C-alpha cells in the first residue's frame, strides 16, 4: 500500500478516504454504534480521519459511500503485537438506513479482496453471535465461520459471545 490514498470502487459502493467535511457526521455515527467499545474522543477520531485512506500504524480507515452519500465506515487493524504478521481484523459500520440492502456485503468483499491482494494472508472479523445480518454478510463475502469466542465483548453488565469469521489468501 503506497502513499496515495486508497479508493476502491464496487458496483454500488466506493471505499475512500474521509473528506474533512465528514468528520462530525462520521464521529456521530461511531458514537451511536452499539458495536463500539470505548469510542474515541473527537480529537482522536479527527486524527484517524486525517490518516484515512492510508495504512498508518497498522490501521486503515475508509469511508463507505453510496450514491454520493456517506453511509458508513470500514476499517482494518493489524500489527502492534495485536495480531500475528500477515493478519488483520476488519470492522464495518453502516447507518441504519443503509442496512439490509447488500451494501455491507459489497463493502466487506471489496475491502477483504484488496487487503489480501496487498499482502495480508488472513482477514478476520467477529460479530455478536445473535447478529444474523452481519453473519450472513460475512458469509456472502466469502468468509468462513471458525468458531465462537465465549464472553468476548463487553455488553451491558456482562460479556457477549462473538462468532469469528475469516478469509485467507489460501482460500481466495
């Protein structure tokens, strides 16, 4: 991944760097997400957005655009001792009105193919075991279910189980 910001075009989605005028809306989307644990401060989020479109310190943040509108974000996290070399984990957030129409599946598929073509050997993602929509999106994007992470994510007063999915360079 070079110095130029990444832009990936699918049939209905464009994955690209955030624009400066999208910072506030993207931050509100991130804060509103129930999937996030410990949302970043606005200042920290601004830094992520400023670096978006490029892999910086093991992180790649991209906006998801559909029909010219910002409809979500997708990210990859790797390195810093959190994952073995060649492994990254992705996460995706869509605004509620963009869900259920295949945009998430297209974004995950486009992004994971790009990551594998860029030298990652494994792209993984997890979601709450009860999130059937995300599980289906991952499967339609070519990810395979690998198992359940018991008590993985803080949720309310307890912890929720998460389903782990992955796609590998060997399988693509």
